[in-house]
C-alpha cells in the first residue's frame, strides 16, 4: 500500500508530472486546510485584540461611550500629565526591582535544589509550586494581616522590644508593593531557573572541576553563562507579572503604592474611558518591551548547548570538613529555608483565620470556631462563584486540550521560519501584562458581540492557557522518535489512527500535566477575568470584590479546603509526571 | 591488610611484567589504587571492588571491560569525581582520596568531549590554565602549542557546535594536555566516532602520547583498541580486575575464562585431566598438554590457533589432531571462520581465505593445535 502511494512511476513523463503537480496542489491545500484553524485563532484572539487596542487608543470617550473620532488626544494627555509619567516610572521601577529581588532569591534556591539536594529534589520543587494553588488574592490579603498595624510583624517586634508602638510603616507603602510583587514572582523565576540549571550537562561541570576550577569558579565560568538566558526569561516573566498587576497595589499599596495598572483598570471600571486606558496600555507595552529587549540582549549566549542525555550520578559537591565550611553549609541551608517560610507564611495565616471566631482579619485571635466551614455550604454567593470557576476551568481545559494538542501537532512538524513566527504570535498573550490583555479582550469581545460571561471568560483564559499547554505538548512531541509515526503508517494506519494508537499514548502524561497547569492558571486568574466577568463572578473575582468592599472569613475556609484538595491532587500528579518532567530514566 | 592484598594478588594471578622497565620509562608508580571499593547504592554489588593497580610514569595503560564492569567508575575515582568507600588513590605517592578534582594533577578527556558550548576553541583550551592562574602570555603560548599538537591551530575562533566530532575530540584532547598533568584520563574518547575516524584517531593518540611522554589511562570496551594501543592493560569484569598485563600476555595467556572469552575468539572446552592428557566432557576429544593436569579444568584455544586442512589421509592422526565436519562457513574478508563439529563438541576455527575457498558445508576436515597454544584454566 505504502509503496504504491509514495513511489511515483517514472513512466509516461508528461502525465506523471501533471499528476504530481495535482498531488502537490492537493498536499498544499491539505496543509493550508490544517493550518486554517491556527490562523483563525491567531487572528481573532491575538492580533485582533492588539489591533483593536491600538485603534481604540486613537479614539475618544464621551461620557463612557466610545466615539470614533481619530486623534492623538489620549497620547497627549498621557505624555503631558506629570501624574502618568510618575506612575509609569514608578511602575517600571518597582517591577524591575521586584523582579531583580525575586531572581536573586529564586536563582540561588534553584541552584541549591539542583546541585545540593538528591532524594528530596522533587519535594523541594513541589513545595514551591504548591502555594500557587491557593488563591493569589488571599495570599496577598494575608500579607495585610502579617504587615498591618495589629499584624504579626508588629507584635513580634514589640515582643522583642525593638519597637514600643505598632508601626504603620509596613503596610500601604511602595515598599510593601515591591515586597509583595517579589513574593508573587519567586515561584516563576524559580521554575525557569531550575529547569535551566538541570539542563547543564554533568560532564561540563566535571570538565570544569577537572580543569582546576573550584565550585565558585565553575559557577561563574560555566553554569551561569549557560543558564543566564533562562534566568533572563524568568526575570522577564516576573517583570511582566508585576507590570500587569493592579490587584497588589490596590490591596497593600494604598494611595502611595498606586501603579499604572490600577489606573488602566479604573479606566475600564469606574471612569469608563476605554480609549484612554488603551493609550496607556500601548505606552506601557512599548516601555516594557523595550526594557525586555535590553534584558534579553544582555543575556544572549553564544554557542549551542547539546541536549545530550546525562547518565550516572550528578557531579558531587566537594565540601571541606573544617569549621568554616561547615558554618558556610549551615548558612546556606538557613538561607535556603527562609524563602519557604516566606512562601508559606500567608498560607498559614489563611488556615489560621479560617478557624478564627471573628469577622475581622486581624490580631489578636478571637477564639476557635468551625462556623466558617459550616457557613460555606449555605453561602449561595460563594457556592455560585465556585461553580462558575469550575465551569470556566473545565471549559478552558477542554478547549486547551483539543486546540493545544492540535496546534502542537502542527508546530512539531513545521520547522520553517514562518512556523517559528506564528508560534511566537500565538504565545504573545502569555507575555502581555494582565491588565493590558484584559482590556484588549474586553474591547474585542465588545466589538465581536460576545457578552461578558462564561463564554467570554473561557475564550479569554484560552488565549494564554492554550499556548502554555501547547508548548508543553510540543516539547513532548519533539522528544518523540519520529520513526514511531512512520512505523505506524508503514503498518497501514492513517493519520488519525496513528495519532490515536501511537502518538496519543506517548503524550498522555504530558497532556494531563498540561491540563492540570491550565486548570490552575484559569482557576486563580483575576486580573484578566475582571474585565470579562458577567453577572456571576468567578471565585477570584468574588474574593476581589469582597476584599475591597467587605470581607467574610468564609473564603479562608474555602481556600483551606481547596488548598488541601490541590495538595493531594498535585502529589498524585507529581507521581504521574515524575518520570516525564523531572526524572531521568533509571536503569532497571 | 597486607595479607589480604597478597591473597588478592594470588587469586588474580597477576604476572610480573617487565615490558616497560626495559624501555627506561619505569620508576615509582605515578598512580596507585589500593584496595579501592566503591558502590553507588547500598545493597547492590559494588561498582568497583577491592581494585589494586599501579601505573608507571609515561605508560599507556588501558582499562578494558564490558559495560558495567566498573572501568568508568575506576576512572572517575582517579579523576576525583567520586571518592572511594574503602581503599585509597595515590597520585605521585600522595593519598588523594579526599582531594577534590580541581586540586588533582590529572585531566580527563570526556566521552561526550564536554567542551564548554559558550566558549571558543581557544577559550576552551586555555580554561585549565586560566583556572590555575597562569599568566596571559604564557597561556597564549601554551594554547598555541596544544592546538598545534592536535593540528587544530586554524580553528581557534570557532565555537564547539561549529566543529565536527573528530575536531571536537582533538580540542578535548588539547584541553586535557595543555596543563601538562601527570596523568591524562580518557573515557572511551573514540566511542562516538565512526570506524575510519576512530582508527585514524587511534594513531594520533598513540603518537601524541609518545611525544608528550604523559601517562595515559584509557578506558574502552573495544578489545582491538586496547590491544593495539596499550603498553599494559587491565581487564575488568563486575567491578574486579580479571587480569593485568601486556597485550600479548592477556591475549595469549588469559588467566580466567572471562578474559579468554572477552578478548579475541576462543574455544572454551570443559575437560577432565589425567596426567598429560585432557579429555573434553562432550565430544570426546583428547588433548595432549605440556604440563600435567588432574581433575576438571577448561581449555582455552584461540580460534586462529587451530590449523585446518583437507582430510585426504584418514590414517595416522597425530596427537592433537582431529577430524571434524563443517557446519557453518562465515566469510570475514581477511579470512574464513569455520564452525566445526568434532563428534558432539563444537569448535570454531579460522583459516585464510585462500585455504578456505574450497570448503563446502558438510565437508570433513582435519584440525590440529600445537600443545603450546592450549591454555589451561583451572576452575
């Protein structure tokens, strides 16, 4: 069968070429047909929102209604206003500082985990990821409890006799915003750094030691040059998250800590001046991407790192037995554990207050109660929001699994420049600051006639969940032996049966991992969702409204439960994914 | 301890070799392993078990064995990437078992070459000098020398991914030699190259080693490579040293069944000895020996040690001469391998392509072996 299809008879040349031409044409049509959904997605959900954002920025708002009157008025007011200039500068400055601090905390941690830990590596990595499963908003809100006037920090300092009166200096400052943004960014920088460090072949480290370089010089000469590109990506991620965040500044920043994101968000909400918001978004985008271009350029490395498989034991670290080196090792451990304490402190606060018999989220504790847990079930607002969140999450994962796998199959085969470009375009929403993406999508859906609500949220989340899931699946597909598919086709299976019987079983665990990640991303999203939400809020938006307008500790109970469930889920998933993501195959 | 070491030596049947001493490269050992044991996982057999080894200055020494025999672990113990559970590693008479690799005067040529991908050829080669704090102009001079040594002077500015496998190999070699270490360790350095390039590099390596007069310790699973290049070699199996000696020692006088089976093609015949005569368990074939043997043993006979001739005269079979039937003919190019049946006993023999041209399956032939080519292995 196969031979008949592939080998073209050389006889009757003219007919042959005609047939070949027809066949080529059909192939081409087939390829275009296969890529049509991809092009549609890229146009409708990436390019259109960005284009509309740009167009809107040249229009005007008249009492909350957008008027199609082309001019540069918005840009003039953005540039002319000192407030906006200060805000833009403050936003970039705070974001860069927090990304820097997050990097300088997360990279050494990742290095420590990768090079010093053996058996508990996976646990150490999971412990950093797990907090991501508990509502970001609640974790930020918990910082208020820690840093506030009656908070933990003040009580501890007063108990220690360092201060005599509770200080208000810890909350509602730009410094608080900076610290909280750092806290948010650490896990993301950690993961990018960790995977990069793990990818440095053992033999290179050994070759460096062999050449007479001790641990430090091996690090500066070999490990850092080979990982700094990934660290720059982690840094950029942290920067983008910080720039697009309006939730943190509003929660812990107070008036002093306001950032540009908050102003953009308020153009959508209170003020209703979308064109001005769009103009500010465009200015922010240009500024941020200029900054990132510099960072990425600075981190460029020459040379190509072969992804050779490492075998055997990882290179050992030589430590002296003297007192000095023992003290140093001890200090390293203490420094290593500190970020974990910081990561888990908010979670501790959430759990603690879920049992606290008071509606106020502040110290001193009022006594033990289970009433918040009981009232969760009877609170229709929370339950409705939870149902909506899960509905959205399932929808996003369904879309992401099908579309993401489809796109992954297309991209894993295409290696042209065009393919690389369209992959970059498709991934763009991941790189957009949240507030910008939110506004752009809100504009697009309004133009496209999609009402705010479940569909809008699912589509909105899909813009950044699909590329993430796709990238994970592409990575898996690229590692797949291409002769597997050829063997299957050689055995007489068509494309669909080859996918179903051969490819799918191979990518299944990657798909499950991608789906879990996609669900997490959707489940906790508030910044973009806020722009798309209809009459029924999702849980994060519900909490966002609550922490702004009146808090009930029931959400603490909800997230204690969710935290427990996700802890179990991630431990189970960790089992499944262990071999796929982290494990090197052990010899039998 | 000394007693244990002696017992070990006796069991391993280490022969005193005088190969290098005569060439004037002798002297005290540059490297010595004493009862070195290393296991990676408790409860599993050790990767290296009680290995004793002495390597002389300027020697080309090979560690030969199948995969998993512990040869790479031995190399890593010498380099300092692992430290022994028991026993010690001595470099120039000093115990370096707890000395980190960056303070040992050895350098390694890695199987994967391990060239730093972000550094040019020049930077790669000068790296060991830079790490040892050697002055810039001295560095440039020695890098130039090292690159000249491997004929790669024109490639200074290239990055590793712009080089072919053989070129990377040369750069790895230059990087290992540039700091003039007392010992260079080579971990299957030719494993990734194709056959022709490998043979070419074997000669390059051998010449280089002779020129720079540095001790080479060479790990390989390729017996041909080990025999061709080494002054002495150690055959390893399951973490133990099976035999230590010159290539011809190991080839012609294997001391264990494993060595006889691993190096070259041998007939291993189980037999029982009575005085000067040994008869195979199946067969039966009767061999006359040079030395008396009593009780069970294994006879090891190289397949090329048999001479095969047409069985025109059935009468008057001399001692160690047998009639056999051809069961299989394998064309090797430079010869012909014959699988023969002598009664129940199967044999492999080799004859030249010219002699074997006329043989057909089922033909009867006469095979004979000289008594001095029979190696007796007592089980």
